[in-house]
C-alpha cells in the first residue's frame, strides 16, 4: 500500500506490483483482491480518481494536467474513466464540488 501511495502516478503493471512484495502475479492478484475487495489495477484506478477529485476541489490545474499528475497518459481516457467512476465529467465535477477561493 505504501508503494501505491507513493507511486500511484507512475506507470506500472500488476507484475511490477507483485515483484515489490515478492509474490507471483497470480498470487498477488488473488491476495490483493481478497484483502482490498478489488483487483490491484482497479484499486489503482480508484485511487487515481480519488486523487483527481481532490485536485479538482482544491486546485486550479487544468483537466489534462490533473490527468497526467494522477498517472493517466491520455486526458480523454482520464475523462471517460472519471465519468464512469463518478457519474460526472471532470469539469462538471469541479463546478459542482469546488471550494470557493477567497
């Protein structure tokens, strides 16, 4: 979990994560899903979207910049995944949830 929290924006695969904890990719996937309730890559995606939500609330970074900062290489893919997870586009989400700046 510490590795994921520190490197969530880095590109990696399930195999890379399994290597960090010295397990086979298959065993890692099974154990991770049992403990976390989601596959490793689903969890990473959810974690990235949560980070993006936070950035949309508290920063004025553009959507593409946020996408890159949370580990997506394609802003359009990020927007599709964000909408799938939250029900709103990143811009709509920002407008509805943004903290007003003083």
